[in-house]
C-alpha cells in the first residue's frame, strides 16, 4: 500500500492521496491508507461502511472530480479537502480492488490522466498479487494446522490401541495362562470341576475374540 500510494503521489506530483481497497481476508470491508508529499503514510479507520463502486466514474477511467461524491466518508474528505480530486479505479481482470483519491491543486491534462491510468493498472496488479499472496499464506497456515491435527489424531489412535492391547488383550491372555497353569498343576480335580474351570477359560477366550474383532474399527 505504501509503495503504491507514494509512487502515484510522486509520479503525478500530487500533494496528498487516499487509497481505499478491499483486503482479501475481510470480504467487503474497506481499508483506508492515507499519505501526503514528504510524510509517511498510515492506515486509518473509515468509521462507516463504504461501497467503492459508488465512488467509481461510469467510464472506470482516471477522472478528475470537481466535487467528492456524497458517499465519501468524512474521514476521507478531511484528508483531501475541498479541492478537485483525481479518482483512479483499481481494476484487475474486471474486478474492482480499490480506488485512489488524490487531491489536485493543479490542472491535469490528457497526458497526465493517461499516465495516471497506467499507474492505476500497475497498482491494481500489485494489489491483486498481494491479495493472492495473503490468500496463499492463510491457506498454508490452515494446511499446517490440519497436518498437526492429523498427527495428533494418529498419535492418540496409537495410544488408544496400545491401551486396548495392554489392558484388554494382554490381561485376558495373562488370566487364561494362569488358569491353565493351575489346571495343569492340580491333578486332584474331578471331571465336573475341571469342566467348569475350562468353561471359564473358554468364556475368557470368547471375550478376548470379541475384543480383538473391534480393533479394526479402532484402527
């Protein structure tokens, strides 16, 4: 914004200038930047909603306005004063990206207006590139966040699977191993008791099979 404003001001030998544009991340909100010869420019608040299309001449070309349109916010009018104003629509591929309003203390001829139109075309291309860069930067940040979320989800899934294996499968297998060890060492068990103990072991294995079948869903 500073480079566009200052180069336009210096090339056309104008005293002060206001650049109004649509920042890419703010949808239809208009941002304001003002500067004047020999001073550093700065952003400023418009204070009211603004439709830039209402400021653009019907021909969409560099035009000198004898009177500022009524839709110009007071914050802009105060910076430009009551003198004639050069209006430069910033169009890129048919899209209005912004408007430059510059105070004219001298008469601008056809050559000046042609030069102003060329500057507006370059300024519009610069703003379009800046908007694309900002959009790409925001998408890169979003992709980085999504990548971090994916890694976190993978790690949490692995931890959950590890808990299932340790607390579920591991403990059941340990219990089955201990029960079978007891049955192997106890030679005094009658048939009925042995069948009951084996039934318990079988039920544990059945529960284990059911738990293992849920693991693909967990994965």
